[in-house]
């Protein structure tokens, strides 16, 4: 594991130095990422200009949900989001090159064209969370859950990226399927899940565990009952859900690698 992390950091630093050769472009891309994601906050702000609560959650609680979901996704997207570009490498034949290098194919895919500009989204989500948390002022007996839920969210989104990558060994349009659960998942979890149908909430709790990105642990932090009456222990099941999904993703990726056949290009 230490060698994997060292390799990732070395490759990420190489791409970062390459990006720094064009500081103007890098600054504009980072600023653009910051501005675009700020529009999501503006949309939530507009909603609360017309209502005092959404499914019983006030503006500050909504900002908390938004901040935790966006920060988890932004970190995962920067670290592992490039995996969803696997089909492009397969079609171009460049994935074959990765298989003969002395580094894991997943690490090479994850760090390929490492996007430092995605830091803009991370900064924006961190700022929102930094504003929301002091206003909520949860006691330390509950606040300890916040860093844990962000970590679990990163693992869950990274696992979905990996599953989407593994699916691309079979389907050329698999990135669109994965995006429904990554980009779509972060949009879903930015709002209280109680605004959605009960069947959808159960699906993202027991099938694709997006509810553990922030919803279930947020109910614990905010000391709120589950609107659907799901068991209380689910609020602490985030680490188990994240590890289970990560294990499935790892198995899917290894299966895809074993069954992969070169394009011959």
C-alpha cells in the first residue's frame, strides 16, 4: 500500500508541475470550477427565498448537507475521477501501455491528467461547510461524525468511479451510466432524501449506498429522527457500507483486467 501511495503522489506531482507551466490557464480553470459550483449554492439560496424550510430542514441544515456531499465528491473526483475515461484509452490503445508499466493500472488511470483545477470545487465546498458548522454548533458527542462521513463519502464515490471504470471493459457508453451515480449522486445527496420517494431512498440505502455519503450520518449530527423510520443503527453504518462497496469495486476492476483483451492498435 505504501508503494501504491508513493507512486500515486509521484505521478500526481508530475502532472501538477506540467499544469503549472501554464499558470494562467490553470488559474482560469480553477476559478471556473469555483464559479460553476457556486451556482449550486445560489439555487439553494433561491429556494429559501420562497420557503423557510425544505422537508423540515432549514437553510443552515441544507448548507450542511450540501457542504458534506460536495466536499466528499470533489475530493473523490480530483483523486479518482479520471477512471471514468477508461474507454477513451481502450479505444486509443493507450491502456495497453499502462498494463506493461511497473505501476498498477488503476493508479495510472486515477492520476492520468491529474486535475489540480478541481481544487476550486473543494475550496467552495469547504467554505460552505465552514459557514454552516459553526451555525449548527453540534456538540462534540455528535460532531465527531463529520470527518468520518466525509471520508466514507470519498470512498463511496471513488468506488462508484471504479465500478464505472470496470464496466467500460464491456460497454463503450459506460461513463454515462457511472455519471448517473457520481455526478447524479452528489446532486441527490445535496438535498434531504426525505423529499424523494420512499422507494428511491431505500434504493440508495440498501442497493447503491449513497445515503451513507451524508444523509444517515447527518441525521445523527443534527439529532433528527429518520423520516422513513429506518433503523437508528444505520446512522453508524457508513464505514461498513463504504468498505463493502469498495470491495465490490475492487473485485469488479480485477475481473475486468483479467478479461481485458487488447484492441490490437
